[in-house]
C-alpha cells in the first residue's frame, strides 16, 4: 500500500535537487539513500537528502537538472508500506486506517470516512454524511479524537461544518 510522505516543491539549485514538504513522522527513514519513492507514474530513487528548515532537500537518480526538477513541482511523493506496519506516533495515521471509519459528532454516528485528500500543508477528510460529500480539514481542533481500534473518528460539533445549510444560518 502507498502512503503520501511529502509534496515536491520548488527546485533547489540547478542540479535537480528539490525541496519537499514533509508529510511523514519518519523522514530519515522514508528519504534514506536508496529508498524508492513514487511520484505520478514514475519510480524515483533517493540519492541524497538533507534537512533544510522544516523541509527536506532531496536528490533523485536521473533528475540532474533544474528543468526536470521543475516538472515534479506540486506532486505528491508516496512510499510503499506494509499494511501491518503502524506509524510510530500515536497521533499519525495511514490512509488505509482512516478509510471506512465511522464518523461521530455530538455522540451520534453521522457518516463514514471515504477518502483522504493530501494537500501541501494539511490533509482533508472526505466524509459521506447522509449521502453528501463533506470535506473536513484533518486538524485537532476539528477532529479531536481518532480511535483506530474501534474504527471511530470524532468530529467537532460546529455549526456548518457537516451541514452546509447550517453554515448559512450561523
């Protein structure tokens, strides 16, 4: 199974190195030299990686100029993970763990998680609430509790968050 571990940003320099917004709690492991990552339909092999503030600067085999690196900008980077593997951080989740979870708000089952959209700065949960697609930013203030063992995800009871008609009234 593949998980998003980062988003490729702008090239850094002229030799194909790219800035990557990290989306993993294990960057040293995921961006280790020799690691194979997936971007669009291509496999990329890491030949160099180093921290640069909150980002990683990564070099890949066969990407040795700025022009080629620019073509990757804005793309997610994915890594293969074993489905029995769990994140080290208790507040981190793989997509496969979240899909299908029951969504609870104000003590009531209100829907199910159908997907996760990965953005460059935050993830967004895609929920099916009474047959309607609802997008909820996956941040602690809106999703205060996730119980993987019970397959339940709690969403804050905020007017308009789960029902757009309430937003207009609020």
